[in-house]
C-alpha cells in the first residue's frame, strides 16, 4: 500500500513591511497554501503576492479564515 502525504503551510501572514516567513522560498516545496485573508494577519498586497506565487508553482490555494465557516 502506498501512502500519500499532502504538505500545507500557513502563508501570507506578514503585514506591510513586516514579513513573517519566506513565502517565496517555501511555496515550491508545499502542495497547498493556507493564505491569510486579513483580520489576524495579511494585507491586500501580501495576499495578492501569495496567490500569484501559488499559481506560479501550481500550489493549491486555500483561504485561512479568522472565523469559523
């Protein structure tokens, strides 16, 4: 039996000039990105940058939500 592992990571948690990790270096290594959507972390520019990185590396783009669904 072959097991499969999906590696995901919380991304885009910086705000303005403050980076919280190296999103550009990590994105090619993961299968899915939970991209911050504001509230607790992330700003429009950081979110946009992470979405573009995810598209470029064919990484699944998931939204990280502050509130439960």
